[in-house]
C-alpha cells in the first residue's frame, strides 16, 4: 500500500503537554511523522487515491481502513494509495482540487462540498444492527453533570470545526438554546479526532466531549470497561451515514467500477470480513434524501 498523508504514533504524555488554550486551541495527542502530500491533479498513473476523513486518529484510521482501501482499489483495477489529512477542511480541499478520486467523508463535509458543487455522492454504508450515526455528549462517570445546563462553564472537547457530530450538531443545539460554545462553555478545545476526545475525557483533561456514536460503540466493543468510566449525557437525532463521494469531473470509466466495487463487497467472504471490521453490513447506492435531516438543522 502507498500511504500519503500523516502517519502518527499515540502518546499519552502529549495530552497534558500539548494542551494550548487560545481562541481556537488544538489538542495534539499524537506525535506526527513527516507529511507526505499527494500530487495535485493525479494523472492516470494506476493509483487510486482514497481519502479517509479523520473521524479517528491517523494511526487508527490506517489500521481500520487499510484492508478496505486495498480491496476497493484491487477490484477497480488500480494500486491503492491511502491519503490521510489532519482536518475535514483538507479532505474537502483534496476533493475540490481533484487531488483524490474517492473519499469517505463526514456528513457535514458532504453537505458543504455538495453546496459548492465539487463532489457527487457515490455510495453510502448501511451499518450493522445496533450502530447509529448520531452525536453523543460524554462525561466521566463520576461527573455530577446530569443535563445540558449542568455543563455551563466547563471545559468542552470538540473534534474538528467541520465535524458533523464532533462540532456542528452540538453547536446548533446550543444555538437553539440561545447560546454558543464560546458563551456557554468555560473553555473549548479541538482534539482532531473522536478517539482523542474520548481519551481526553478518560484522562480528565476535559469535562465533556462531543463524539460520534459509531466511534464510541467501536471503543466499547474493544474495551467494555469504558461503560463504567464514561456516561452519555445527551444524544442527538440519527443522521444519514457518512458517505463515500467522488469529485465532480471524475472520469466515468473509473466512477462506475468504483461504485460496483463498493456495492459488491458484501458478496464474498473476504469482503464481509472487511466490512465487519468497520461495523458495516454493506454499501448501497447513495440516497440524497437520507441527508435532509442534517441539512435541515443547519438551515433552521
């Protein structure tokens, strides 16, 4: 596999050493390696440049999605190239600049880029039973907070300014209550990913975090003890699943094989094993109507 972007190693020490409080602070929970950028306007060089949105840290993204990228690329007749970026904005810019041919994006990135008419919906995942795409606000189990109002003045961890569940949804929720993150919370911080936000809560670096229910369920599956250490204080409505998109202008000779590679993945044992590893039952044709609920909360 050709890996473009940032590959990182985790460090707990950086959690406390990297906290920087400012107007828009960023928590660095990772030690970064050299950033290797994908060339602009990729030519027909036999590579499928596949961008994955940073829902989890780059290290976790690579280990989680590596086999999916390899399989989709192989079925499309190309060599795999996984492109990782630190922020959702960078993923969106990769798509609008046609630096990648396909991307697994956050719902907000999809809505934003759709409005710019820079992408098309390719397919979307159907998750395994019990998995839902929604926003959760989590606090340490020993926290006295029981409702939203109890969080006033506390330290809040968001993931990324363009994350649907990690920032946009709770921001709209506060707006509907007459507030903003800056006026409601004592301090706010961006962690860069949902797993980093969960870690920040566990280690007491923040009082509350906004995380993706899909990532939370994945962590619970791997570490059941988290259920006794973290408590969910609020849940949003469910939204359309984070989709797979392609840039407008992608060659139709590539788009169709890509779509078929996703849609047929669940039809064999290897494909089902890959899908199970990321909590997906299968991919289905994109349905724009599934994203209206998310669009409505931003339009209201």
